[in-house]
């Protein structure tokens, strides 16, 4: 068994492969927040998450008294790892999106050494934690989570935005039990019919066309939805292997093994996990698939489906649904201020 909920290990930093092969400019969106923030505007409480290039801290916005999270990224690390374009895409897309199934950015700013996003705090923890606690989900519950992710992806695809990093670690549960997709580090807005070529994402969730680098588009997200539904139902991903080389081989050529499951679940997974993206289910086929027969998509879009689980959140700053981290704060000399003028 590899990483993921079955192994209890999050696919974090080192599992995320990045190699920038294209520098195709993404359309630039500039929605400048009304207020410029600085770190003294916040009382930092504790770290609630970490990723490849970021630390995410729960904080209080002193002016409003509301909880927020600060996603903090080191400018030098981003530049050293060739992530400047990705971060600029992430900021532009976070500023653009307004959807109740997607985490909302309130502002961004920079200090001498770091870049910051100010994001709404989503206190229910990661879908990863729910899957780790429960191992597998009953199919009816998986239908709910899959449906809300479909709502988020449909919204993004309507903006021609490919998300590219769907996995339970990047899906958060709000206090009311509804989902919010987080982490736009690999998201990109495509020009009409454009394909993109960057090998990026989390290996177990990468689609064959991403690994083969022949160009990929929006349907790569539907492959990732297939892997996520598989993981919700079976507590593992279908191509997992300790060797990264073998993992990629499996994704490209190994047939999917389905341990159990209802015929409708297997039929949806078979349609999503088509190796050739042209054979994969389209959005339209997904919406009308019998796996989602209990879902009225208008009701789902209005966030009116009943969540199967409501997390325990005892106060607005309750962070008990997140792992604990060794907190540290670094300050230093100003660097690369000119590289990120949009922050
Ligand atoms: N808005 C949020 N509210 C609560 N926790 C969050 C929020 N955004 C991110 N996190 C936590 O921080 C982790 C890392 O954030 P993410 O945006 O995924 O960073 P990275 O791009 O480095 O993976 C997430 O997996 C989640 O646990
Ligand atoms: Mg992440």
C-alpha cells in the first residue's frame, strides 16, 4: 500500500511532483482587495496545515474579530522551486472565483520574506481526516461528497479553469458539513480549447495524459474525481505502488481493479477512469449517471443537499479537526519584493 487514507499518511510535500515544462501565460485577473493588510493586523493562533510550499495558520483578523487562515509562502522557496508562475496563477484564480463550494480569498499581501493569502477559515478539517477516521464511506455518503465536488468542478470548468490537484487533503469540510475545495496551487485558466503540458499534481491522482505530457485539459479533473470516489469507497487509490516509476506505469497501462461495489458505482468509476481522455465521461454524462440518481443538481448547486456528517465545531476558532504542528515563525531580510507586485 502506498500513501493516502489507507496508509494513514497524507500525500504532502515530497509526494507532489512539479516540473514546469510550459510557461504559457494564464489570463491575468486583477481584483485588488480594498484593504492592504500586514501581519500586525492578525493575531496568529496556530498552524492548521502545511503543504509543499506553504504553512497555513489560523488567525484572528483584529479589526473584525473574525477567524481567518493565513496561507504563508516563502518567496525564496517559491523562486528556487520554479513556482512563480503557479503562485501567480493561484492568486489570480483565488481572486476570480466566487462559489460556495470553493474556499474564498479575502486578500493577499507580502512581507519582506513571505507571501500571504488571507482565506476564510473552514473549521471541519480535511476530507482526508474523515476518510482516515472512517476508513471507507458508505456509497450514499460518497454520492453526497462526489456531488458537491462536481458542483465545484463545474463552476471552475465554466471559467475554463482546470483544478489539477483534487485529493482528500485539498477538500475541506465546513462547519455545516458541506464541502469546500481548497488549494489552487496547480489550477490554471485555459484559453479556449487550449491544452496545457506541465507535469504537476500528486502522483497517485495524476491522469495518464498528464504523465505522458501530450497535453491535458479540463477532463483531467474528471479522472481525479474518479480516483477520489475510488478512495472514498475502497480506502486506497487504484494504481498505488511504493515505486514512483511503477505507480506511473500502473496509471498508464494497468487495468483498474474494483474490490466490490454496486454496479452504478463501478460504471461511474469505469467512465471516469478511462485512460484516453477522449473516452472519459464528460460533464454531461457524469450529471445524468445513475450513481447520482438521488441528486437533484439544482438543489445541490444551492447547497441544499443534507450533509451526511456535521463536524464538531465548538467555537469559531475551534481547530480540533486539524492535526497539530510544531509552530515556528521566521523573519528575515526583504527579498524578491518586485517579483510579486500583485500581492
Ligand atoms: N481555508 C482553510 N481553512 C482551514 N484549513 C485550511 C484552509 N486552507 C488550507 N487549509 C489547511 O492547510 C493545508 C494546506 O493548504 P493548501 O492550500 O492545500 O496548501 P499547499 O498548496 O501547500 O498544499 C490544507 O490541506 C488544509 O489542511
Ligand atoms: Mg494542498
